[in-house]
C-alpha cells in the first residue's frame, strides 16, 4: 500500500504551489505531446499553476507563477502566448514579466473580454504587496500593455491574496475571490470590480467569509455565474467540520448580496473535504460539479455532483472516490472539471498513477499525476478512465494543476508545475501539454 501524502491547508500552497517532488526511477515515454518546456533562463516563465485559454485564432495563453527574471529574480511570474506553427510545433512569446509593483506570482488563469484583452490576478505584489487584478491590452502593433485595475489592501476590509481566476458578467463587471482578508478574521472574500464611465475600476466586497461552523473560509478558486446572476464557489476551509463548503451568492434587495451554504463537506469517508483551489461547473439542468483534493473512501479526493431539490436544498452525490493504492488511479485532484459535448467529465490529479515521483526529497512514491475522464453509465454510476499518467522521464511534465481546456477538434490542453526538459529550476520548470482523448 502506498503511503498517503498530507497536504497542509496554507495560503502558500495555493499561491506558490511549487511542489518539491524528486524524480524516482526513469520510466517509459507517454503518448501525450509536450508543446512547451519552460526554462529559468531570465526570460521564460516557470511553474505554471493555472489552466489555459484559447483566442479565436487558436493561440494559447496562460500564466507562470515564477520565472521571467526582472527585479524579483526567478520569482516574478509571467503571462505567455503559444502560437501554433504552420508545419507543426508551437512558438512561445512572453507577453509580460511582473515586477512586484504591478503584481507578482500569478497563480490563477486568464479571462478574455470581447475586445481581446486579458485579465487575471497575482497572489502578491502591487501597491500594498498582497495581490492585484491586472489587465493586458492588445495593442495595434502586436505588443501587450499591462495595467493594474486593483491593488488589494490588508486594511481589515479589502481582500488579500487572490489565487483563482476571474469571470465577467453581461455588464462587464469582474468577479473573483481572495484567500485571505475581509472583515471576519482574515477568512477571505468575494469581490466585484466595475468599470467606471470615465476610466478606472471600482471594487466592492460582496461577501467576507467567517471561517467558522456556519460560514466557509479561504476560497482559493474563482466563482461561476448562472443565468440568473447568482455566483457559486467553494471554500477550502470552514463549515461544520472545517472541511470546506460550496456556497451561493445571490443579488439581494437594496444592491447587496446574500450568501447561502449549499453543502458542508464532512471529515468522514462518505464525503470529500477541502476543495483547495478546485472550482465548480454547471450543467444545463443546474447541477454543480467539482472536486475535492482530500476525503472520500480512501482519503485521496473525490469528484462530486450537487443537484438542486424541487423543494429547496441540494443533494450531493459522489461520482468517484480516488484510490491509488495500486498505482492505477490518480489522487488529490488538482483543479476543476470540464464537460465534453457527450456529457463526459475531464480533470487532472496532482499525484497518482504509475509514475515514480516522490515527495520532499525522498520517501514513498506518490506518482506524478494523471489526466482522467469520467463517463456516465447505467444506474447513475460513472466510469473512470485514465487518459494519461505523467512520468518523470526527462521529457514529460508532472504534477498537473489547474483546469483542462478543449480545442475545436476535441483535443485537451493543460499545464504541469514540474517536469519537462527545461533547465535552471531546482525541481524542473514545468510544461504545457496536449492530449488527444
């Protein structure tokens, strides 16, 4: 039986999740294709922690939490673009290197507006050193210009340390979360940024979490919107068992927002717990889907569904409990989920699979991570298939984090924090990869 790995509940894990995995025995190459190997060479980024986005031309965009050089050395972080070559392969271009004053260490993904500008968050840096919301504007000459829309402030009111991505509503307002800050014991916030008529943005805190048995705390993933304008998200702490929550924020009379806890995660084996940086998705019927990094039958994480009841309330169903005792499953799912057109779910696990990676300088093998697929079957059950198990073989990435994304042909794309053939990083620099399901 493989030893279980305990991941501590810390802000640092979410913001700078550079996992100290040490290569074990080399293994055979995998079938997935590495599109880019990051290198710590003073120009390129390293340690991507978030998912990717496509533009209309098929270019990929993402962030790295480290690398880039600049005034903060190897810990600045970057925004990058990958462009497909005509004859095959991809060309990387670094669009922006952070410099502390405009942010540092982006750990969340990027969001496009209708004009092709990119928006994201940094976990630290900015005017007060505790994170920013930034915009990259696409200029006519092909360059990208960065601007800070908001610098978070540890003043006991504002949020601190945003770790997830952002989402737009139909009016052009941005919504996101911070792991810390707020008015209730530094337990985090949900915030809104609204564009001003004459330029600039106005921030409003929609909810400050309490991190107690009633409320959740430390939201590390972004939020999603339904058609009615309600926001949904997860907290990695708080709740009845301090195992995290799923929450809803609804617009209320007078312009405020009202929070409702849809589910308290339990510390037992029949539920997941601690959905760290793992966000939610909605299906057409209004069901919510997500992952927890721990909990379930083996304590190694779950995939869950929350369904609204006709008379009110929500019912949770565990679709899968991860179990990597024999190396055939992933564990600690490290991001959210995506659907394909047929209703199958796809995601990634931080550890697990037959790979030979170990944690923190040695000890038990924990595996190098996986890409998995869940297919609905008869009787309401779901069948899991591992599409790829990452290996420490000098070329493949390992320790994937963030969400996957599809292209128009149904191929999957994502990033790994470690691995690849890049140089200059203590634990290797990470990759961007593609998989054909």
